[in-house]
C-alpha cells in the first residue's frame, strides 16, 4: 500500500497526540499516587467527626493571666505564622520535663493548681470535692480532639482518661527555642492556659511531642483553632517552627484565612 506524504504527516500527528495524552495521564496517575501515599491515605482513613470548633482559653472571673515573653500578635494567624523563624530542630537528647518546673504549679497565684484550673475552665456541670474550692471531682465536656462527649470523674483512672494537653508540646518547645528561655519563662509556658487544653487521654498520648506536621486532631472542625493556638504560643514565647511544620500549618490555615490568633484576653 502506497502512503502519501500528507497521510504520513497526519498519522504522525495523531500518534504524537496519542502519546501526549498517555503522558499526561501517566503524570496525573503519579501525582494521585504521590498524594495518596503522603497525605491522602490518612485523609481517606479519617472518619467524619463533628466536634467543637474551638477550645476555652481564659476565664477572668477566677483565672489570672500568665506572663509571656512577648505579647501574642493580634490579627491573622497566617500573618503571625509568617513572623515565626524557620529553623531545624535542636537536639532532644538533653530534654527533661524538669526543665519546665514542677508539674501543675499555681503559676497565676489564684490559689488553685494549673490542672484543676484547666479542668474547671474546660468542663461543664463542674463539681468540686467537698471542702475544696479548687479540686475538680466531676464534670463533662465536648472533647475537642475526638469530638466525643466525655464524662470526667476523679479517680485512679481519671488522669489517663482525661489529660491536660500542652498545645505546643514541651518536648517540641525544647527543640525549638525553649532551651534559651529562663527557668521562669519555661515554667510559665508549661502552665499558661493558652498552651493547655483538657483532652482525651489516648489522643494526647498519640500526639506525644508531635507538631502540626506529624499530628493533628481527629476532629477537623477544631484544626484551625488548634493550629492558630500553636502559632500564638510560639509567637508569645519566641519559639520557632521547622519548614515541614510551617508548611503543614499553612495548609490548615489556608482553609480558614480569616482565622485570628488566640490569646488570653
């Protein structure tokens, strides 16, 4: 069969177009696979959870402010994030919880220790132990990280079931600037209501010392507030973020560009 030059050129053009379509499809498939094996598989596995969009910060009726190193910047959390230094992690080998002082001190001098302050702030229908003006015996709350309704009853298992989470974990803070703070400033960071949320014990244990690049609450409704609160704490205590952490924070805050910083106001 004789093939004319014009027919040959048309066939070549159709062949190039076909190969171009195949190449584009291959690129799209690779991109989809890359997304799935990084963030996608986790997003697909996450159940839809309806929970709180924010967590309590401060009750001026009975709490007193804790002195921070810097004021929390007002305005956009994204803008505050842009103001944070971006560095690598410092060594964690010499981290000790003792560097942040004895746990749950009465830093704000209101007569109650920090753990009971936070339980009283975050729970509803709070009952105090008989004869105490501080010690929380019972209550319930819409837990912010899982979105579940949780009942608190003081007892041997209560510290495991309901824990007080450091929004910026102390181990993370140690690797991102807290080593340069004074002992008093680290103590304030560990007891600042801005950096504390009553949370589901297993979720808090799962988080560990993770930052936004490695752990976010299962309840997606609170993620904007949670990340804005981490940004606010880091700005208030002069801490930095890693590049991966900053990028993760930007992805969360990009879904809520109107999210403001969080402060004990």
